[in-house]
C-alpha cells in the first residue's frame, strides 16, 4: 500500500486515536468549539461602525408618523399616536458617532449573528502538515510539535494519527488547488463586507421573508466565510494547520457523516450530547505517533486493535525528548519496542510518585493511572533535609487498583540510617549468599530492593569513607544490582 511522504496528522488522546481506528471516523467540529476564540469574530472596523450609525439615523427618520402602541395594562395595547420626528439633539444623545477604538464589547453583539450563521453552515477538521516524513526512519520534530503535544496531545501522553487525505472526503474544494485550506497566519483580522451583517442578522429572524442574494453576493458571502475560517493570528503559526471545511448541505449526505452520541455528565446527571464526524477509508489511516510520556495503561488500550491484520500497514513511531534542544525525536519502531519503552517510562514515573508497591521482588503499580499527569494518590511528606543519609516514614495510602490490597503501607523504619542498612547487609553477607543477605536486610528494615540499592549508592558517595571501604561497598552494590536484575528477568 502506497503511503504519502508527508501525511496529515491529527493530534489527540490515545482514546481518540483508538476510536478513529475502531470506527473509521474522525470528529469534525463546529467553529464555535475551536480553541481560538477570535476565529468566529471578524474585525469590526470604523467603516462598519459608521455604516451602522447611518443605518440607525435613517431608521429613526423612516419610522416618523408610524402609529405607536403601548401596553398600558397586561395584554392590552393602546394607540398613543404617531411616532414624532426625532429632536434636534436626538442623535447626539442617543445615537452619537463613535470611534471604534473607544468601544468596549460593541462588536461582540454584531458578531454573535456571524457566529450563529457559521455554526449552522460549517463544520471543520483541523490537521497538521509535515509532522513526519514517512521515508525517514529517524527524524527530529518541528519545533512547533512541542506545543502541539502540549495543547492537543494530552500533555505529551496522547497520540497523533497520520492520515492520507486521498482516502476521505476533504470538504469544500480549495480554488487554489490542493486538499483542504492551509491556514493563513496574519495578524490583520478578517473584516466582512458590511452587507453580510445585515444578511446574517435577519436571515432566520422569526417572521422575516426569505432573503434572496444575487449570484455575485452568494460568491462574496462564501468566499468571505472561507477566508474567515482559514485565517488565524501569527501566534498560532506553530500549528501548520490544514483545515477541511464541510458545509452542512454536504454533511447531510447519508452514510458519510455520521452523528455520534457521546453522553456527558453534568451535575451528576448523564445527558446526551452529539458530535459530527466524517467517515474515513481504512486506507486513510497510515500511521500513529505516540507521545513521549504515554503511559503503559493508555498504550494497552490501543495495542489490540493495532495488531489486527487490517492495520498491519501502519507506520508506528515512538517519540522521545531530544537531549540538546527543545524538540522531539521520532523513531519508526515496532509495537514491541514501543511497549518496552513505554513500560520503562511508566515504571520510573510511578516510582517517583510512590505509586508502586513491592511484593517480594516484584514491583506492582497501585493504579493504572499511576504515571498519569495531574494524578497523585499520596499526601505530601514532611521535608527531610539529610536524605538520602536518613530515611523517614513513608505515607500510608489506599490502593486504587484492583481493590484487594486494602490499606497498603509503604513504610521504612523511622530514622533508619544508611550506615545501619549497609552494616546489617555486610553482617549477613559474611555467612550467607547474596540472595539470603538481601532478603534478611529487606525484612529487618522493611525495605524495598530499590531502597537497599539506594543505601549502597549513598554510602559509596560518602567522601569521608576510606578508599578501601568504598571499593567494598561498590562491589556489594554491584552484586545486589546483578541479583535483582536476575530476579526481574525470572519474572
């Protein structure tokens, strides 16, 4: 199967990537739901304000002589007489000319009508161009990918699905050619022609007659909305966005644009909610890039579907933080290598957060989310200045995993010193082998294997210790490390 050199990328959570692979659909959004709040707000210029002022003046003059009714009692309207002409100072008091630079929030009221029109007429799909070159096994990321992973890739713990646009509907045709509309990054906001504000204001007003526009006006309306939806400020340039625009008359095509129900919980009550989507051919998905901090639990959710024969053509990439620059390294990898890399990262983060326990020599995470960002199951420990020379009691915290552990205490003997641990092990070691000496020391001080190793690391770093003692400690540290690695390999 031919894979494009530069597929388009869709950043998201691992669950989002899983759903794309499972259902062969991708969500398309109302412009109201985009994270740049300026996208639905065209520029309100002095020309717009002057035009609006002139309209109000003409309106006030046009209604002179019209009958005026007032509701004097509930449900009863009484004729008050004809509308009088405006007073000489009416405009100065009630309709003054204004400088747009002096206005606060005035444009928002007019742009609500624009937002309503765009929400009713369009859906969008935001993709990223040139994230990876599929002809290269190893590559450095674009600098903007760091922000993309942070903003859209679940804080580096998500995934980016690579798509071939030839195998799914691309929406409106770009008159300039190509698939979709490359975003124009320009700090000059798009201003709509004034008459469009009149059109969107009365288009769906109750009781209004149908509005007819000339072919020229229809073309201007469509091109103006397209330009509005494909222009963003230069601060967003890192996104390198290609945007597919789908008009609602296209979305009603049976089978191609399913509406998906996704219940949401509001105030404890499950409420139906709906998202539009576009159907994509299985050939459209050509690869997946996993974030550098994806957790093993998240990866495990998507592994089974990646192993299905229909996805054997996918190119898979793991990513890592570059050691020198603020960029990522992407490496095309097997699923097995990605699992190994992810397991190592997950275990390290879980250990740092104290989200693990040791049962004998086996480490087990207390919760599937033990390495997930923003999740901490432990209370804050008191600060101890002389760590690692002296250890203090670890906190007690509940198991959040399979529910069978109850209260799990991850305890050290209070004020156990490094020298006490090392001396005890050395004493056991005189008459026992490495395994027996390690077990005895761990049992005596309620240690974990990692803390026993830490004691020897700390002792070896004591510069006051004689060189000969340091060599002995270093050798014993290495024999312990070899012993625990052997146990780990044995499962």
